[in-house]
């Protein structure tokens, strides 16, 4: 997954459907979620960008979306929040939820 920064964020989320993973390097659940997201992207959603943004390096973006716990996943569609998921979710539950919005 591509890691983006605050300068790339708005352009990325306005380009259509995109899943953004808000994470931090020190976050254990974030590290556990990363391979699950990679698998889901490769298996089911390869046409939709999945990107990551580090909340420690981009606190303004995290604050803008009220991120208080990580990992937080937000699905955007042309800049609009369609779904927000907080915490680690097992792959089947995450896939079911993403199928509803993607």
C-alpha cells in the first residue's frame, strides 16, 4: 500500500473511491491489519486504491477527520466519507463491510 502525506491527501481522496488506512508505526493492531488489507486489495479490490497515512507525521489530517483511535479505515468516494471503521477487524468481517461500500 502506498503511504501518502498531507500534501497528497486531498488529491487522493477526490479521485474517486479510495480506502485510507490511518496508522502509526508504533501501533500493533495497525501492523496486524496491514497484511489483511494487502490481501483484500489483491483478491477483491485491485481497481480501488488503498493508501495509508501516518497520523504522527500528518496530525492535521487525522484531526480533520476526528481520528482518535487507530487503526481507522475510511472509505471515500470523490472526497466524501462513505464509511469509517475503527480497530482491527477480521478479514471476513472487513470484506463484508467493504463489499457494502465499494
